[in-house]
C-alpha cells in the first residue's frame, strides 16, 4: 500500500508546471521561441512554451528556460534568469505585480501583455483548472518546505490545528507509513555484505586468471615441442635429399670361354686344373662298333 503513495510523491516534483490563463480572454500566456516577446494564445497543455513554474518569486518558462521580467516602463518580456532586472513577482488575489516597482499589475491586452493599474478581469490570472496562480505559488512554497523535511525528519509536522490533512493530500497515518518506509537504518550489515561479495569476486577473478595463465604456458610449451619435432624431421628430409645418388652402371656380361671349334653338339667339355680341356664322355666311333 505504501508504494501507491511513494510514486505520486516523487512525481509531484515534475508536475509543478502550470498554465497562466487570463480570466478575461481565456487565453494563455506563451513565451515566443524566436524572441523575448510574450503572446496570448489558445491554451495548449502540450506546449512547453505555455508551461510556467514558480522558482521562489520568479516565473520560469519551461520552453525557453527564461524568466518573466519587466523591460522599460510598462513592457513585459522574458529574459535570462541570471540577468539583472525586475524578475520577482508578488501574487495576491490572482494579480501579478512586479516587486520593487510602483503599484502596477500584469494586464492582458488582446494578443499581448503589459503593465497597468487595472485590477479587473484583464489583470487576473488563473491556471487550467481556473484556480488562482497565487495558489500555485503557495503550494510550491509549501512543497519545497515540506518535502525535504518529510524525508529527513522522523516526526510529523502539523500544518493545521484542527485538521490532520496535509498539503500533499495525505492524512497523518498515511504520512507515518511513508516515513516508516523511508526511515534511516544502520547500513553496516549491507556494507559488510557488499564488501564480502566484492572480496569473493576478486578472489574468483584471481583464480580464473591463474588458471588461464597456466593453460597458456602449457599450450605454448606443447606448440614449441611440436615445432621442434617438425623442424628436426624437415632437417632430416633435407639431408636425405642431399645424399648423392650413385651412378647406375649395368653389370658387364661375363666373358665366356669360346667353345673349341672341334666340339660337337651334345658333348660336355671339362677344363682341368692343368688347363687341358677334354670331353667328359668319350663317344666311341661308329666304326669301332
């Protein structure tokens, strides 16, 4: 249930912008994006140049990021908020009057605005909900004063004596729940937990780094060994290629002793140790038979 009050509380900081509508013409005050002039145009909540917000006593335009200021005797324009000039405005009864000048009011005049002493509808300014722009200033001042105190103080400040309703639209019980949600606690346990987690992460990182370094070294050693074996094999192959090949010469045929001319076919001739050659088988002549 508390979350439904937390979200609107933070969104209030971005919803401070409001339209400045003239009660007579029902036209909204718009800053010109080209120059410093002020225009009265049909109200358009989507236009940043018609969005205004109170910053102290100054009115700041969200489109140009410039402040509503007085220029000359009765001229009104926008100028840089850091520049010198009359930029502070007093607001009472829907009337806007510059501080530090004579009693004059911001008056609508058809399509432009000037300073005048008129106090009628032309000088009355409202927001889109037809509420006085002075209420926006009061709500903004109360929000700026109450919002930081509500987040830092453990006590509830009573703004009204007879009512427990607060400016943010919450009663006292709801605000107490909100303050309980944002209460300050001892952060030592959380800090120690984060420190232990960081230390464990650091140690794990060192272990992984060491493992990676060892694996890289082993891989480099293995690669160097393989490279050495490959180079040795290549060197041996190169040496084998450089061994001269002996010239091939076919064997010379052995010289055969010439067969004696008186040898007849079918005879077996034997050469004895003394060099004589005779027939192994002596054929008897047919005549002897």
